[in-house]
């Protein structure tokens, strides 16, 4: 099965009293990771703007656009 997800992606920067971490964000990435977690065998492609700093989160996915020159939107 082939699935193409269209939308936006972002990086989530979370800070608490003792911990700070960055991870993927957005509904598009949630859906992509949901399919992986449910062991749904699908060839998942993304159409979304992102920067080179997001590439580490696309290892199991196929971005259909090249990364733009700036950073990925961070929340």
C-alpha cells in the first residue's frame, strides 16, 4: 500500500525544570508514526516543507520535496 501525507511538519522543543529535548512534531508526523506503530505495511511519502535539520526524523519515510535552505519550523 502506498500512502502520501500532505501537510506541514515541525520540530517540538520541550523544556521542563530538568529536561530539554527536541523531537518531531505535527499531525502529519503523528499519522506517519501511528502507521509504523500499528505495523501497517505501507510505503509512506511526505509532501511538506522542512529544513535539513528534520532529515533525521525521515529515516523510514520518503520526503517528496527537497529540504529548503532554512531551518524547520520549531515550536
